[in-house]
């Protein structure tokens, strides 16, 4: 009888122990579920950070067409791109890829994008931009993560491009004249790798562009896509595909490559983010049409939409006048003229419509300062403006700005439509 009792006690002890272990297992499972949920939350946050940094719409660029495609992989990567129009209307095209995945890569990508945007506005040398961004990232980020990048600065008037490469895959350039593909290669180290900081170097390269040329920028997630046999899509297939369809519009180029990539993978998932940009170069003659300047003169171009931008716009032109030896009095007079011309263009030409732009074309030499302001309005008949000096017009608020502009410029011209005014100020009176 005692043995039976002992057996029951042992059995109950085992049951109790099993229940305890089951509870411990359930507690562990719940903890693991909480950790999994937290990791998922962090990965979702990283994904939101990354996707929030990718432009939803590319900016309207002077005399260029642009398109982009971004397909994220299952893991959170660090691919980012941007197109920035500088105040001097140079078009900066940036693409970069942060090593690693998850929150660290997303945070470094966010920091890098802000740093790039800051220095692109201040520096017109891509290699110098890389140097400054590299110093900052190495100072703030003490990890082994780094990024590869490509940055180019395109002048839409001269149709020239300055670029630099920081360990990134070389973009492809399609020449519309000979229909050949070349790689935009240059020497350059990674950005943000602290071990390379003492020896890091970047180099600018310059290339002339033709109307119709196309530039294809991409990340290694494109060439490293693979099929079920383990074969990579590769640079050769990308080059061949790009060459076949490069005469098409940028969006069609990207659509065709994306489709070919999907066919090649045949259902195999992407291992890394799939990112591409395609830029088509325009004709400078189209940009300068009715500007008062020829392509050979290669004027500077500035664009603005509202009154708050006038001061910065003026500063570019006035600094050039100062460099070319204009007297202070002449510079002050032209500043007044530029303010009047732009104000008229915004208020009377574009009627304060912020969706419309005002373009300023300018050419400053040691002989003369030539400035054109053109709006997107219907124009006006300048011959019908009242003379503000006549007694009957002194209380009328029309014609005074143009009167001042006529007085301070040595020469003034209107286009036939009446939405463009061009003034010339000689350094030495003729």
C-alpha cells in the first residue's frame, strides 16, 4: 500500500514539474514573441525611415528628363538617391548604398542624405562634397559601416558634367551620336569608413554631353540579382539591355530593364534593394529659347518662385559684377533693377501663382552685365505703360519700376510677347 502511495506521489510530482516546465516554456515563448514583435517594429521603423528618404516625385529640372525605380528587398537595405537643383540651376544627381541592413543602415542613410544635401548647395565639386561628408560621418559614426556613392553635377546650359565616384558601381553613359556605352569610372574610396580616413582620396572627372545622351545610375542590387541556377544578372547583360533601349524615354528604359531583370530571376527574390535612375540630357537651345542669349554665350541660369528668394538670387549676380570690376554705384543700381524686374515678373507676370517660375539668365564680363528676366505670364505691351513723370500719372502705381530699370540700364529690350525684359549695363559708359 505504501508503494502505491509513493508511486502516486511521484506521479503527482512529475505532473506538477511538467506543469511548471510547461508554464516556463509558455513564459519563454511569450518573451520570444515580444522580442520578435519588437524586432519587427524596429525593422518596420527602419523601412519607414528609408522609404521616407526616397523622393516620391523627382523635381522638375531645367532642360532634362528624369525617372527612377526603387524596389526594396525583404531585408532593409541602405539604397538612396536624390536629385537636387542648386541655386545656380546645376543639377546634382546622387545615388548611394549603405553597407549592412536594418536600423543602423537606415540611420546612417538618413544622416548621409542630409549631409549630402547640405554640401551640394555649398560646393560645386563632387569630390570635395565626398571629402566633407566623409569627415562628418567618420566623426559621428564609430562603426565599421560605410557607404558607396556616385555624385554628378550637370550644367544644362553647357551640357557638361562633373562627377566623382566613391567606391560605387560605375554608371553607364549612352552617347546619342555614336550609340556607344561608356562607364563613368573614377578613383575613389568608400565614404564613412574610419580606417580609411587618413588615406581617403576622391577625384573629379569631366565629360561633355550631347542632347539625347542618357545616364543610367544603379546600385549593385541590380547586377547581383540571381536566378535559380545561381547565375548573376551581371553588368554585361545590363549594358546590353541598356544599349538596346537607350533611345527610348527614361521611364521606358527603366521599365524595360526591370522587366528583363524579373524574367531573368524567374521568381527568385531580390537579395538586395533594386534601385535605378535614368537621366536624359536636353538641348541647350530649348532652354535658352527667347532668353535673350545664345548657346555660345553660355549664360548663368537662376530660377525662383516667390519674393523670399530674390535676395539670394541677386547675390549671385552682384558678386559676379564685383569680381569683374564694376563700381559699387553700378552694382547698387543693378540690384535695384533686379528687384524691380523680378517683383514685376512674380506679381504682374505670374500673378503670384507659386506654381509658375521666373527664370533669370545672366552673363557678366569685364565689359558688361547682361540680365534677362522671363516669367510664365501672358505678357504686356510695354509701349502702353504710362510715363510716371507726367503730372496726370504721378498718383498712378504703374510704370515706375520699368522707368527705374530704363534709367539705370544702358540698354533695355522686351520680347514680342512682353514676358521677358533684358537689360545691359556697361562697366564703362559708352
